């Protein structure tokens, strides 16, 4: 069964995943360590993808694909026809910088889907990235959270502009559906509902 | 104080349901410890040395009688009959059961309380001056803005998982009592030249492992923009704050790394997009919330009361208490009262369930049913008639709440320390108790005068030791507990961070060390000088020389 939740007009349902996420080949650079422990979060803007990885990335010949930002930028020539056919989306990591995407692809709405990959669920950069993609860069198509996506972050992801969520493979997407409805009337304006509670309701003292 | 409408109530009720299910899933093995951790923390639950610790939010320190009665009941039913008021104006319970927390939250929700975002890497409880609304030097009552900010920060989706905790303080007085310079964001409200409410915004302050006082990021911000400007600051922090090293993850490290000018440029660039966005506060919303903080229905009283004057004249114990624990009020004939949670030889900031009920009753009978928690870990009755002070004193004294030591050496600010906290390197409560017993002489305490002594059991600095006139920090050396002493820290407009005087001491030595610091002060002070003034005038050298001197003679300076 699919582990993808999609939100359409505020109605969430399990949907078939029509997109293949293209992975980078593993890096042979050793993970950064601090005090003997592997550093769990990469720094924003930290260069993490090598030329070799980009060159060695296997792009399927057909079908709808979501490619890594670095591959999208470096190997765009190979993708031009498929981009114009609406078969190419982009995924970015939480430590990557949106300016790199926008400088390369001024009109984001050429892309039918953008995914943000969160390596560890506690990395809240994903919420700012979603908010910026929607509010600053006007992205209107499918915005998907991928990676360590768990039900207890779904409500925040929804409010930050994400409308599809690929729940981590070992968890039930069906159970996760409920968490999109954790709160009925949140206080502050955000992407899904820009008006704060004091503009939506008449709250007389 | 603020009262929930059905929207507020719905949010806390839904929170209880959400957390009940999260706890159920954790206990059923559907959530790992790592996955459950941020969820429980954002509901105030730590896993501690002996048991979990549960931190209940007291927004900007305001409590009603009814709420305090409920806290007393909860401490009795689910804990060991007492609670600890913290330097963030919250209440901590040290012995709850993880399984009971959903039910405790449900009980709290019945009195418009919660534990939302009292821990975890998110925006924490917003703190302010315990005398808000009644202080004669107040320019603006900051509580309405604090409440608006509380609502905005509650489950703010973009800032749900920040690099590290994020603390905001607001202040509306000439003399800062909210330590705005020691917060991630400090908001100092004032009236600008156009007679409009404005905010001076501080950023990047914080104590902890790397103590730094904040920098001014904006001298003048119109109040309407308080939320969007905070969003700009926190967005820059959320995206660029360091997540690779939790010791370097606070916003102060980012501000230092970039420099305040560059940080400000980034924030202003962000704010250019956010200014006037829907989260801009409306006049109507400020007016709505401000209604809850209007002046109490005071009686028209004379500035003097004969019975009070007579009691002062005839009863030295009452007079001593009035001198330290009774504070000026902007309304004639009224005073604010601090009920000391610092009796000598007891854990600072602790209150038993019975004491909570006594205070709740006192508030109901004498102070319009409301009270406040101070960041100095005492309880305040904000609106007491002069003519009622004697009765309040008698009842407070009977309950052990009238130690006349507010602002004196034994009014120690202290974290729970190694007796309870799993982060601590050393115990802090026994040190506080030992110092209190060393100075268990009220005349002597009054002679020493105003002084602040702060103790933290580790460098996370919950006891705010960096801003104590005397600061004590518990450190671990080869598995044993030692105490590092600093002097010259201060809160307020002229805030400063203390300087460490030298190598650390053992617990046994600590009362003697404090005694030596005080001896030098007594010897060197000019008639008008407080301890902090003498330290600032002389520097640490004479204090250091005496404390570390081999013989017991006072070293000349």
C-alpha cells in the first residue's frame, strides 16, 4: 500500500505515488564528526554533493522523476524536453539554499512538484523552506515532504505549505492521517491560513 | 488577567487529546524514545535523575487563586505535595509519573492552564516583570502584548523545531526587571516621540554555557509589527542557526558569528517581505486583550493608614517584613507584597501544596484573586490595601511565607540542581541552604543590604548565576562537585556579567567564601554603596585576594 498522503482542498487521502525520487549515489566522503560522534545535522549552505556523485547519478530514461537539486542544476540540458513535458520535479535537502534553485529556475511553477527531504524529523528548517517556497517564491504545485516524515510533524508541515507527505516506510500513513486534524483553529497566520485567529473570528472580551 | 474564550479552551483541550495519544503510542512502542522526546518536552516533561520532571506554564507569571488551588491539588495528587517555582516564572513538579501526565494536563486545562512549549527547541514561556500593571515606574503594561505573543508563539508551525530553545522577555518599565538583555529576544516597550507605543528590540542575549548580553537590533519598532519582526528574526535563526552542535545552537552564537550588523541586515531583508503581513497586530486585538489587564477596581484610599503606621511603630518584626517584602504601588493606599519562598534552610522557590492553598486564599481575600510568580522565585500579591497588610503578614507568617529577606543575601535564586536535574554537574539546593544558615541573622542581613546571589548547578545557568552580584556555578571535576564563584554580575538596565574570581571551591567551603566576600564589602564600602557598587568600583582583586589568602586576616587594599 502507498505511504503517500495527499491533501486536496483540505481533504487528506492516501494516494498512489506517481513520482520516482532519484537518489544521489553514496558519498565517499566520511561523515563529519564532533567529539567522536557523527554530526547529525548539516550546516545550511554546506557543500555536500560531489561532482562525481552528480555525474554518477542514474536518471531513469522514462517516467516522472524528482531529481536532486544539484543534478537538476548541473545536468539540466539532459532534462529540458522532459521538463517541458512536466515530467521533472526537484528535491532539496533541508541544508540546501533556496536561492540556488531560484537562481537556476526563475519560474518554479514549471515544476509540477518540489520535494523537501528531511534527513531527521527534528530538523525544523523544513518548515521555513516550505513557507518560503509558497510565500516568497509563489510555488503553486505539489510540495512534498520526504525522508524522516512522521505523523507528529504533519500538522506543522501542512501549515507550512506542504500538501503531500511521504510517510516513512515503516510507519502507517493511514494512522498518520488523523494528525492533520490535531487543531481546529490555530492562533497564528501561516501558509495554509494566512489570517491569525483575531482576524478570522470576532473575539470579544 | 487574561481569560480564555472558547477558541483558547479548544486549543488546550485539543492539545491534551493530542498528547494523550502520543503518550499512548509511546507506551505501546509505536514511538521510539527519540521520536517521543520532542513531543514530551514540548509538553513540559523531562526525564530526570529520579523521575520525570514536569514543568507547567505560568504565562508571564500571572496566576489566579483558582489556578493556584489547582496546582496545589495536582502537586498533592500526582506528586509529593510540593512544587518548585522556577526562574522562568513556571512551576515544576519533580516526581510525576510519565503515565499520569496526560491526566495532569487535562486537569490543568480545566483552569485554563497547560504545559505547552515549557521545554524543547521552541519558543518558551514569555516572561516579564512581576510588578507589571502596578509599578510606579511603568511606562506601559506589557502583559497584553505578552499575551498576544503567547498566542502567536503557541504551535507556530514554522518555529516548531528550532535549533535550540528560544526565550522572549518583555518589559515596560524604566528600570528593567525582566532581564531583557539576557534573552534570545528582549522587547522593551516605551512611548516614542509621537506618543505611540514602540519597542526597542534586543537580540542574542542568553546565559547558559556562553553568557552574552543581547545587542539592540532595532531602536524603534512600532508595536503592530512585534510578531512579524520576531518572525523575521526567528526565520533567519531557524535557517542559519547551528544544528550541528547543541552547545553552539542558540541564536546568540549566530549573532556573534555574523556580527550584529550583518545579522540585522539579514533580518531586515526578511522583514521587508513580512512587514504588514496578516500577522500584523490590529488595534482591535490589542484593545481586546488589554481589557483583561485594566486596573483593578481600586477603592479611593488615603496614601496613609493609621493602623498600618501604628503596627509598624509597635511591632519590629512586622516593620522588618514591611521594609523588605512590601513594595510601592501606583495606586494610593495599595501595596504589592512579596511572599518569600526563601525561608532559611529550605530549597529556594519551593512551595508545599498547603502553602499554595494559603497563598491562593490570601490572593482571593486581599488581592482581587490574582497573584504573580517572580523570576526571583517568589510569589507576589500585587494589590493589597495598606490596612490589610498586617493581616496578610500574620497569615503568611503562620504559613512560613513571611521571611523578611526579599532582595537580601538569603533571597537566593537557585535551580533544582543535582538533587533533581539530570543535567546538573553539582547540587545547588544544599549550597543555598548552607549559605542561608551562615547568614541566619536578620539584623546582619539588613546591614549587608540589597544583594543578589544566584546559584546554578551547571553551565545551563537556570539559576542565572552570570547576572548574580555573587554567582555560584556547580562544576564537575573528576567526578566530584565543585563550585566556581563569580562577582559583579547584575540584572537591569545596566546589566553586566560576573567575573570568575579564581579556582573552584568544595561545597563545605562555600558559606565561608561568601562570608569573606561580604567581609571585604563591609570593610570597603562607602555609606551609600551596595555590594555590587563596591565590586564595580574596586574590581575583583581585593575580593579575590581575601578569599584565596592563606591566613584569616583581611588583606589591605
